[in-house]
């Protein structure tokens, strides 16, 4: 659904495939590097010093005093701040304290690290009164949990090697202990004024009760579980009720380093923070934005990321201005979830929803709820698709159900201001075409009474934006019917029939002067055996000579036609403003459809997306890796007379359809030899597919017995007797 921009096509960073392999770290790094170009704003260097900071908008200033901070103590009685200095090392009593290690299932949560205990004390931020509350907080041990610390963090005594190592706390654990000690104290004091705002707690309160969260250093040594990237955030904020821990559960992160980010923007902290923000947004696509924080050389910065770019705020020296660190901790750990980007018009369930105090009433029948145009709640049954990329449209598709039990597809996305109503207009033009989804409703998502956009948060910066900034509006569309991904095909015959439906629909759209312009597996669904088009973000209106007026975007690289790839390669060194976009044609859409079919028959080993033998080179991944060489590669596959590579690449399941692949390919070759702009017209391709629908090769094989061999050799070819290489020694018989 997401198209690659012209300036980033070489090297390619499209959001390509619907196939099970997620984008791995090297491709993710390329994706983020291209996304960052022109989309980063440093308040410190890019804005006048008189311009207000985003930090002050997100983290409101409180009336808390230094003396109040100094009144908060660890369980040992040591204040967290003495003489304006944060105290990370606790001076223990001479008498040895009993130590107990937390069980493995609790890990090294910061609340176990002498952080959240009844022993903490505080003065109310503004009144200086005691905040002790014996009915609040947990009774955590004062012992340090070493379950996730490396052996190097524990002291070794050469003279007594059998002695238990002396614990050496890592900086991340010390900071997490400080954060949680402060959280425990301020949460107790907050009870007196909750749910009202005050000078001490000026942020919007959570509902319906004070949240229970924790700052955890769990992942400072051990990466967050993820199959695509290895990242170790120093300290993360989590809901206490959440037992599973992953990027889908992290509310924010704090990265800590002694290096100065202001002096060197290229230190690892910068790229690491961006990557962590991307992973959070990828796993929580319903967030309006993500915000992370860094403590670099005692300077606090917010790293704010939304669909229009990254803003890094001016630094706040926490030794000179400690109250701002406290403000940040209080706002993030005690404030409303909107402060870290949660959308108030929808809700995704987690373990906390099972609490009797929650307002979530979806039960076990759904995974969340989302508002429709009339602000009625629709149940979210499943997430159908979500886009990749950080500063993109952020498209997520949900299967939703209304109160009458009718299911729809709901598309949630962030759209360029210039194309705000584009898809809605296209869907009205193609309304009534049998193999195209029908638009039920389209609307702007509202936030605090007005249309939500990425410009809202930037208004305080005046007219100063990052060079590549484009305002994006938050939009939703309700569509019917709600089908399944094309990979859910139930048989070879159903898949071929679906592709015939696509060709018929392309012809009908062409007759209404519309080209799809961005075909990929993500834009095709199957419903009751029929193939349907969805997602018309980049659809184009045909102007003259059967060419289209191009919308921004060029399509998804692995499925783009050779003609368009050649053109993009020729203008790869130009900027967007110097490029005259080449018009899409009907043949480009047909060629893209062929590549999708090739991907399916060379990837799947059975119906419903079955993959028995992982392929070393899947179509989308291979084409993305090739970058500018994709033109040559595709030309070699399609435009060489006696080239049978595509036939040879079909899986065993689709092996009988290799001649269909060849017949379709030859239509491209014929068009090339005749120097026409056609890749075979719609009727010719539809006729080929119709013929193969009734062919016996479209029959699915009988189920394989459980006792049968499933090795590639036994499926792809009959066994061949092997000649023994053992030496035969004649034996004399008596």
C-alpha cells in the first residue's frame, strides 16, 4: 500500500510484500536512512533560540521545588538528590542487609531494584507535607536483582575465588531505581489531588484511576524480543499489568550515554533511538506518534516521531534544572496515555483490560474498539495489514464489526494534505465495478475537536519545519466487503480465478479512465472466491494518449514495470522538483499483476499461504536488494526468447502451472518485439487465465499421507538409484 518516492528509489526502500518474511535489520537500516533524509529537525541548531520547544508543549512545567525533590529518599534513607546532584549510588548501612534474588519470571524489573517500596518518603511537591501512605505502593525488597546482569558487572576477588561476587550496579539499573523511587513517592502524593490538575501535576490525568507503571532496565543487557532487529533500550516504561514484554508494550524509552549528542549528532545514540522509535511504531501502528528521551552528558532531550518526521528538542541540563527531569518522569508515568501518542478515538486491549477498574468492555470477542464517523464504537476483530516505514502513510487495516454483527474493513492512514480526498474520489469513480471494494464512509479523525494532523504539534515552531516536511491528515475509511489477504487462497483454481477477476477489474477501471498505479499483494484481497482491489492511494486519472496524471509515488519496486524502472533509473540523480513524472499506462498495471502471480507460484507450497520450504530468494526481497539492477534482471526474465527460468522456479505445488507462467510471459515478449506499449491487452490475458481455470493443472493434489516423505527430493523428482562407492572385496568360500 505504501509507494516508494522517486528520490529514494535507488537504492530501493519500498514497503513491498505481504509475505511472511519481515524486513530484517540491513533492509530496515536502509529504510530508516532514506526516511531520515530531509525529515529531521534539531531545535538546538535549526530554530531560533526564542522559539518555543516541543518539550514544553508535551511536558508541561510544574511548580515542584528542588527542596521537594531532595525530600524523596531511597529505602536506605539516602535522598535521591543532595546539594543539586542526583544520587545514583546508595550508601548502605554497615550492618549487612539480607539479599534475595527475584524469581526468573520477574526478571530485573526496576521496582525490584530497591525502587518502589513503602520505605520511600516524599514531601508534597508544593506544600512540603509528608506523602507517606502505607496503603499505597509495593513492599519491594531492598536487595538488588542481578538476574539479567552480565558477569562483568560483578566483582571477582582473586584471593577468594569461591566468594560470592560483589554486586556492581550498571548505570541503567541505578537510573531506573531513581526513576521508580521518584514515581513511588509522587504517585502517593498525587492521590491528594487526583483526578484534578494542579500546579504540581499540570498534565492531563489518566482515567479512571492513577496508572500503575514501572521504569524497567530489563533490556539494557538483553535485547527486546524481535525477529528482525537486535535493540537494547536502556530503560523502558511499561504498564505493570503487562506480563509480556516487547515493542508492542513499550510506552517510551530513555537512552543514557556520557557522550554529548549536541556536539556530535552522529553518535550511536541518535540512530539507536530512531530505530527503537520505528520498532515501537511498527508494533503499535495505532499511535499518533512516539516519543522517546535521551540523557546524553546529563542533557535531557525528547525525540518526537510522527508520520511527518523527527524532532529532537533543545537539551535541558538536569543538574542545573532537575525539576524538568521530574516533570518528564511524572508526566509519562502518571499522565494520560495521550501524552505518549495513544489515540483517544480507539483502544487496543492488553492484560490491564481484564481489571475490574478498566473502561474497556470488549471482553473476549474482540482485540479493541475504534470509532466510526458518527463516533460509535466498532469492535476490532483483527489487524489485516500494516505498512512499513517511519515517515510514511502509517496505513493500518482492521477487520471491524458493528453492533449488528456486520463486518467491514476499516482503513486508518495519514494522508498528504494535497491528496486528502484523493482515494475517496477514486472509489466514487469506480463504484459499481464488481471486483472493487465499495466505500461506505470516509472521514477526518478528530483530536480535541478539530481534524487531526501532523501540523498540530508543530504550530509552536511557526513556519520552521524540516526540509522534507509535508503535513499529513489522519483519515479513516470504512469499506465493504472485508475479505482476506490474497495469500489465503484455498486452491490453485481459486487463485487463478482471482487473477482473472483482477484483469477484468483493471479493464473496467481503464474504461472509467482510472489506473491503479500501485499494484502489490497488499492491495489485493479474496472474498468468497472472488478477487477484489483495495487501496487506491496512488490511483491515477487518465488524461490523454492513455497516459495518466501521476499522483505522488511511483509504485512498489518489486512489482513495477520495466518501462517505469528504466525511467526512474534515468532520473535517479535529479531532485523531485526537476523530474517530469512519466505517466502510468494500462500495460504497466498488467505487468505488475504478472509479477505478483510469479511471486505466488514461486513462493507458496500449498493453499492458505503454506510455506514448507523457506525460499532463499523471495521475489520482493530479491528485487529490493538488486536496486537499480532490477531493470536488467526483469528484462532478462521476461524479454529473452528461450528463457525458462520463471518456469523452473515454480514450487512443486504450482509445478503444473509453469506453462501458464510461460504463456503469460510470452505476451510481454510479443509486445516488446512489436514495439507496442501493450503487455498483452486485458481481453487476451483474461482469456489465458480463463482457459487455465478449467485446466486439469488447476486441480489441487490429494492430501499427502502423514507417513509420506516431505523432503524436496521426494516431491520434486522420483528417486534415482545411487551407485555405491564402497569397495567390493571378493570373499572366498570354503
